[in-house]
């Protein structure tokens, strides 16, 4: 064997996702010049990078080569000691090789996430949210769940209240939320809160959710109530001010005429019959459209870097979809642009880099109508992946509203 190789350290600590540099000494123990190829070996070969894979040494000389080890920050990277090995092979005689080894202690890391399946719900006082607790780290996650609302308006219970999630696994949790405070509202109210998964000595994972409370006494309802009250008051005033006095006067006149007939002349006369004054009933005005069936659509797009892709859903041919809520979901913090289109018409355009949270709610005052068989399209152009271990952008949009049966003329 014409060469010897050894690492400067017998043991080194490495952190997944971070590079760690080690020094490898290679010595030519022969008496002639030799060229060698340095190759990573063993199970850690995909993690290992040789800065100078080829080296030439005179007889009796040695050189130092930098070896960089970078374990990937994924759940399959097991924490604990593992062997880092390299092979030094003579280019003149490939059967002449030597192996150098050292021990690398891989540290554990946390990557816990909360993905809300219904980030926005509409309800008067109670609503159920479903979310996933995901563990992308390489150690077991034992988390307790908490609801964080700084306004103290939203409270709730979790089912289950705590979860244990293995590396690379997920767990489904339901939150039964309820709202306290006043029961009467003239306008719509939006309540934002956070869901946290905590474990001592670990960074908490959090997700955002929104509960929208519709008005209990809308302006349209108050207007109709006032109009109905005014009509009833007008009818009562007409009865007591016009109709009732007129009926009394007609009855008095009829009695007087009858008395005159009995005292003056016994001839038979015809007494005019009183005719009741007709009361015009107010027309009933029907305003607004009939409420439809609540429905939600979720369009998800998974697209590679520097690529563009679109996904769509189609409104049923016999119904009209009226969109009232829109939530853009960018859980990994990817960069690029997203567009929401109705057929070929652009309704919204988003810059993913400007999003302040993973779920961004777009409030609306009036609904956006989609005709029967309209295509609702989400188009995403991916420029930068938010996760170091990801290969593409993962963006979705959640649409909420009402599905109304269309008339025969398609309106």
C-alpha cells in the first residue's frame, strides 16, 4: 500500500442543514511520485464533499485536503453517531486504496408546522376548525395545543388536547371554537387568532385562523322593519282618523233618517246602505336574492422552480357560485406570483414575497358572481422555494361563498 490517510479529529459534531469542515491528511509512503483520487464512501457519501478530489504527492510527502460534511435537514436524517468514510485510490493501481474514517455525531433538529385545513370559517357563535400538526424534524414531537387570542373573544377546546408525532408524520386535530361577548351586531366582525403546538425546551409551531361573524341585525333587516312599522302605523292612523269616524257618521245619519220616517210620515222609504271604505293594503316588496347553500373550493398548485402551472375548478352547470371569501395559502413561504382568474379574466394578482403570513385573508364587501360552468383558475409562477429541502412551490387558494340554483335563463 503506497499511501496512508487519516482525519485530524476522531469525532466531530454536525448539524443537519449546516456544513461542517474536516481536514484529511494523505501521505505517500512510497519512494516515487503518485497521483491519488479521493472519493466519499459509506452511508454518508451523499452528505460528503471533497474540495480537491485529485492530489499528486512526491515520495515520502503528504498533503491536507478539506472534507465538508452537510447532512440534509430532513426527517430521515437520524440523530446520533454515524461513520464518515473516504477512499484514497491510486490512479496508477486502482486496487491500491486506503480508507479513512471518523465519527460524526448528528444533532437532532426541530421542524414542526401547523397547516389549517379551514383557515376561515363563517359562524355566529360556534365553529369547528381542522388542522394538521406536521413533524418534519428528526426527533419525536410531544406537543400540547393552545389557542392564542389577544382580544379574549375566542375560546375553544381541542380534540385531542395533545399529540405525539413521529418524524415525517402528521396528526389531525379539531378545534371547537366559540365566541363570547355581545350577541347583537349591525356589521360583520372578523376575529383572527393563533393555534400553537408547544413542548418544553422546543420552539413552538403556530398557525393562523379566522372566524367571521355575520351581522345579527343587518341594515337591510332594520330598513324592512322600519318600513313595515311605518305601513302599520299609517293603516292604524287611517282607521282611527278616517274610516272609523266616517262609519260612525254614516250610522248616525241612518238612525236620524229612520226616526224622521217614523214620526213624520209612515211611508216606507229606502234607507241607503252604508258602504265600507276599502282599505288599500300595502304591496309586499321582496328585496334581495334568496340565500344559497354554503360551499367552499380549494385549488392547490404544486409547481417546480422557474416554472408556471395552473389548476382549476368548474362551477356546476345548474348553479351560480357567489364568492364572498378568499384566502391565499403559502405555507412554505415560497416566492413568485399567483393569479386568480375567472375563465381568462384576471380577478386577483398576488406577490407571494409580500405575504405577511402563511394564510392571507382577502376581505370582500359584495360577492363576486361566477356563472354556471365558469372555470375558476389558480395560476402560479415559482421563482424561489421557501424550504431548503423543497423542490418546488406549494401554493393554494381557498374560496368560500354560496351556491345558488340558476334560473332557466342562466341568471
